[in-house]
C-alpha cells in the first residue's frame, strides 16, 4: 500500500493567504478556489469587487487542473487549436487558463483556480499561493 501527501487546512490557509496577498498587491479583484486531488472544494473566497461569476469559474478551473493533473490552460489550448469536440468532455467545466495543480514529490495533491482578471494574471496569483508552501 502506498502513502500519499494530502493538503491539510493549515496548507490551504497558507496558499489562500499568499494568493490573496498577490491579488491585493496588484489591485486585482478575483475569486480563489482550492481543491484536493479529487477536485473537492476546500476553500473559496471572493475578494471585494470580484464579479459573482468568478466564484463559479475559479472552482471549475481548480477541479479541471486537479482531475487532469495539469494546468487547465492545456485544455484551452487544445480547444483553440481546433479540437472543439473536447468541449463535450464529461464534467470538465473549467477548461480555461487559471487552474494550476499543486504538486508534491511529482504527485498532484490538489489544485488552485483563480478567476477575475486576465488568465495569465489568474495563473500568477495561483502560482504565488502554491509557492508559499515551499514545495
């Protein structure tokens, strides 16, 4: 039987605080979602001024990154390159840049999804959150 690392509440709070700090530093109103490796929501926060829809998009991006074991941008790229049939993939709703998996020892232990600003800025916020874990 194998053992695996899991996100604990303290880890989630560390990620969330660092992601929020990155967003606030840049005056970006976003929603931040963190999920476990199965895509189950562990954290959701909508910063002041963030559009209500961002609170739906951020968890979807995080779930897509966790389930796919890769950044959600990969799915967006596939679709933009003409494989539009991928839009029918079951359960994947967040096939937009902004979902980033959280890796420990090469294994996905969760993901963060951010929505509310440019996709590259969403990723910047997410990666800042993950970096705070020092993995």
